[in-house]
């Protein structure tokens, strides 16, 4: 007999497995030669695994609609959007390549999730919850990116811009995935530190890599 607890247990198992696949795929894409077959395969595995992580997070919240699971579901959508948009930007390399319907739908869901994180964080802050700063950081970053994407979707991309966006967005999704892994496993750290250390360490690296690859490949795109 299929029970709610069994569905929850199976969903959690799929969620954990997909999380490990995402971590492995993202790392594989990072260390393999860019543009090669292995890089592309690792990248696709990473994006699809992140989609499963996001979907199972939402299902886990539906099964048990508690506030912390709502936060995890919103963060999962947040993480998936960065990975998905980093993948989709590969199809918009030329100035004539416009965002498709799927890009607008993904942006809408991402914007709602980001604003939702801000609202949840604000409510938790008013309640005196010490975890509220983590939620506000994720929500603020996501809302800023959503607003930026909303503006950029109506503007043709500059030549070579896609490579920087691909690197930074795929990396941002990976940072969020590592943050979730750290939150569950690195119990020797304070709760806030478990969530935010990947962002603190990873963001400067992404900025550097984004600029480096844009400079390296941008001129070739414009010729």
C-alpha cells in the first residue's frame, strides 16, 4: 500500500541522489575542457539533475508544508534557474537570438521565488529568527538578477557576452547546490556560516572567471 510517508521517503531519496549527480556533473563540467564532449555531457547532467532537485523540493513541501521546506523549495527554484539560464544562454549567442517562451516562464518563476524568499526572510526577521539573514541574502540576489534579466531580455546581447553569462550562471547554481549540501552535512559550522560560505568564497571566483572568458572569447565572436 502506497502511503504519504512512503511517497515522502521515495521523493527524498530521489532528491538526495539528484543532488549528488548535480554536484558531480557541475564539478565535471568545471574541470573538463570547455566546449568538449565531456564538458557538454557533464553540463547537461548537471542541469537535468538540478531540475529534479527543484521538482522534488517542491513535492516535499507539498507533502509537508512547513516554513523551512518552503524556504528549501524556493532556494531549489533559485538554484535551478541559474543553471538553466546558464545553459539556455548558449542558444542566444548572436544579437538576433531572442529569448523564447521557456526563458520567460523560467524568469517568471525565478522572480516569484526570489521575491518569496525576501518576504519569508522579512517575516522570519520580524519573528527574531537568526536564520533570516541567509534567506534575505538569497532573495535579494535573486531579485536583482531577475530584474537584470527582465531588462536584458528586451536588449540584443553584445558579441561574446554569452560566455561570461554561461560561466557565472552555471557557477552560481553550483554555489547554491554546494550551500544546500553544506547546510545538511557541515554541522560543525554555525547555521548561517553553513549556508553562506560557498557564496562568500565562490562569488569572487565567478566574477574573475566570467571576465576572463569574456575577454578570451569575445573578440572571436565579433569577427
